[in-house]
C-alpha cells in the first residue's frame, strides 16, 4: 500500500490478521459473532448469533467461569479484559486456544454487562515457561488455585490483626511474589500504616499519617476505591511525581495498590511491591484482587474480635469490683471465671459493700442466662443491692427490695416491657469483723460452706426464699452464726459445683475433698489466694486437674467465688487475740413448720463427726439429736435451735450438743408403758450420753448432752480406753 492511499477497512485488517469480532450483551443473553469469530469457535464461517448457553457449550467450563471473573474485574478497574480460552469440539476434545480482548461496560441500574472484543488464535505455551505464566491454563492455573485455597484458609484462621499481618507477610504467590508488603489504614483524613513486611523499622515513616489528598497511590486507592497498577518506575514517576522520590530509594520496579473493602466500605489499601518488572496481566490482577478481598475480610473479622474482647474485658473490669481496702481481722479472696465461649462476661457476680454501721456485706449471685442481657441485668442488680445496703437495711430487707426491683425490670407483662423475664439467685452476708458474727439472707442460692479450724468442711444450712425477681412480695429470713477464729467461709455460684458433668451432690463431694486437703498453716492472705486458685483449677483447669461427673452434659458455666477467713491472730479490736484450742461448731434452727429439717440436722451432725473414732457413738449422737429436736416440736409451740460443738481438752475430744427453745415447761423423766408412744427421750439421753442436763434460760430452756470420744470396738487403729486428740 502506497503512502497517501486510503486505509483499508477495519474488517479487511481483522480478516488479514485472522481476528474475529464478537459482541456479548448479558441483558439480552446473546453473543453475536462475525464469520472469523464463528470459525474460531468451531462453527461455519458465517456471522451468527448464539445464546449464552450455546456459546458456553463451545468453551471449556472452567474458562467460561474465568471469563466472567475477568470481566467483572476489568469493569471495576476500567481496564481491558484479556483472557485465554480453550475451544472444545462436540466430543469434548480441545480444538484450539484463542485469546479474547474486550472492553466491558457495566450498567449499574440493570446490573448488566456489555462487551465488544476480538478473538485470535494463539499457540498454547508449554508448561513452566514464562509465557505460560500469563495464561489461564496449565500448571500456573493449578498453582494459583492451590495458593488461593491455602491463603484463604490461613487468613480465615487468624484471630488478631497481628496474626493476619503475619500471614499476609508470608504469602508466596505463584510465579510472582512481592518482596515488600504494606497494609494501610485510615484514621480521619489521614493514611496510617497498620502493618508491613520486607522493610526495615522506620523505612515507612514518611508514608505514615499522610493526608488522603496527597498525590500517592495508596491515598488515591482509598479515595476512589479502585486499584492502581504501576508496571515500571517510569510509570510511577510520571503518574505520581510528588511522592516518587520517597519510593525511589527502595529500588523496586513494579507496584500494585489495591483497595481493602469490607461490607461495601474501603477500610484501607494494600501495597505489593516487586523488585522485578511485572506486567500485571488480568490473571495476575485477579490473584492480587482475590488476596486483597480475603485480607480485608480477615482484618475486618480480627478488628471486630479485638473490639469485642476489649469491650468484654472493660465490661468485666467495670462490673466486677476490687475487694477494696483490707478489713482488720478478716482476709478475703475472690475469683470470677467467665464461661468458655462467646462474650467473656456473664450473669455471675460478687461484691463487697462497706456498710454505715462499720460492718461490711459480701454479695454473690447468678442471673439466669449467659448472654449480653444477663450481664446487663447483673450490672443493674448489683447497683441496686449496693444502694439498698448503703441505706442501712438489714439483709432480709435488702433482698426483698432487690427482688421487687428485679421483678419490675424484667417483668414481661407491660406493653413496653421485654418479653423475657429473668430471675437471679443471690446470697447476702453481713459480717462484723470484730466479733465474726454473720447474718445471712439467701434467695435460691447454694448454701455457704464453712471450713473449720481443724480442716472439717461443712455446708452451712441457712433459711432462704425464692430467687430474686420471681415474686415481688417474697420474704427472705435471716440466719445468724459466728465465724470462729481460723474458720473460712466459702460462697460460690453453681458453676463451681456443677461444671464438668457434676450435679450438686457429686460436685459438692469434689469440692469438699479439695477443701479438706488444703493446709493453709497460719491462714495468711497468700494461703487464701492459693486456696482460691486451687478451687478454680480443680473445676476449670486442665483435664488432669479435675474429675468428670456422672452427667452426660459436660456444660461450662460462669464461676464466681468468694472466700472469707477469720484468722486466729490480729482479728480483734485491739489487734491481739490468743488462739484457743480448735473448736468445731455448727448451729441449725428447725421451725415448727419445718419438721423435714430434722433429717437435715441428723446429716449435719454426721458431717461434723466425720472423723470420730467410734461409729457407734456417732449413731448415738444422731439418735439423741433427733429425739431432742422432735420433743421440742411435739411438746412445745416454739422453734428448736441446735448448737453442736466438738471441743478439745486434756482428756481428748468431746461432743457437746444443746437444743434451745422458748418453752417454759421443763422436761422430766417418766416411766412409759410398753404401748406408750412417747416418754423415752430422757431415758435414751441418760443411757447413751456421758453427761446431760437441762438449763433454764431467761426465755425458755436448753437441753444438753456430752459424749467423750472413745476408742475400741468400732474404732479401728486406736488403743482401747484411750482418747483421740
């Protein structure tokens, strides 16, 4: 063709280059081919219009999906879509490989694509050659898919931002691996550096806190949400002359800046820099874009998880108070262990409240549920209890007001109330540090536990009422007893007892063994802390530290634990108290309308005498206690108060039991007939007890008996006639 002659038509040029034209409209679902394009797809060489299904049948199914992905990527970036496609015949054999280049456009209203492009036959490169790297077929395709699977798995398992950045820094992309990675974040109107890899400390300082309107690729990506690819230093210098001097000193040849987008929001940018030239073919861009999306999702998840952990830890710190200043004459230790999964704060709580009287109150409770609402109700209830206690109310009044408050907060009957009523168990103890006197009110909570000076551990039965919030008019009777020197009071929620497949009975046996085996010596504060740690480890620690209960349900529960110890020294008002001999003491009341508590009294006495040398004496003591308490309920209109003590003296141990009542009639011995149903109580006491008596009181009387510990028959391992200290 001579100079000055008119140029040939486009169709003539394409025919000379064996290049076909095609048009794809996804809205209509049709693909239009010219004669050459039809020939390349194995059809007769004449113009034809096919449906998407007919076109798809002529192509390799994997390549059809590749075309869809490349088209979306090119439309988003405003670039050409280039892809290699395998054309198959009717028998599924490879006919030829063609290269497609097109310019896609996207209609956001109809969400459809329209493409006009070319098809040209190419020679399939040999696997492993540099040319094969740019193809969508062959070994590079399989390496890329394996890489994306591994990268996706590793990023999905990362649980913190630092872990995500570590995984991103270790990514080795198939065929083109960057030697420098930077993750940029956004704070206000400035660019920040979240993490980096392949740079020395301080190298990236010039790029940190850079304004978003700076002529810098990462800033442009954050502003526009579109990727920037720079294949050469010259391209970088021409497009971003202001920041090129900062990037030049790193000696790199290609850069890719991609948006980190999660939930439709650009949260930052990711830079991958290369020390060798990279053309950034559509396949390479697809890999980088996929990694950027996975990285954005991983960073979003990690950030949300870290925010949740920070929130729950802050919530836990604010809701669980410190135990405050040291109380003269008392030692306190506490633990809170949230349940294993999810929100790390639940409905369990403990508190120590200074009272206007100079005493202090210990509170422990458990709100129904393990969700956010349980934690919120727990915070409200704890504040209400502190307010009622600070007003100077007695323990029963504090719990009554708290129950009315909780019922009003969680009642689902009102039109605006939440239809999710909740209740809470609670144990409120008012303690006098000078005397050790405890006043206990209980609302559906497990009873307190006493560890006595000699290591004997007993559950201390206390009167109680319904859980808080069930009945706004419920009553909560008060139980009074004294914490003796060197005794420890344990308050806990049911999580400490029942976790690990245990019920209340088997869980209590597990804790009792641990409490009795603990030897704290002088009951220093560190000994109490050690005991608290041991209790938690026995339930919530490694499997080698705890036993599994009989229940199939191995559920976990929140654990709250409070230990209160009254040391034998430095516990009085003057700071000096002489420690006396070890004493076991238990107190139990049996009301007229509570005859079933007589069985509880018998069991309580057996626990008190768990190491008594003579089982026969234990049976005798249990029989006498049953007779004495029953006589009070049958022959008087008063309640019975049982006091049992194990005292140590020079001659050994002795058991002293007193039963108090407010009746005026003194008991007297009778000679009952053979068919009489009563009158044998004092006869049994006279026969079985070493000493006994009746003591009038200002109001009422007390009947008492004593048993000295004997050895011999029924007491293996001891010398007959001796006493066991």
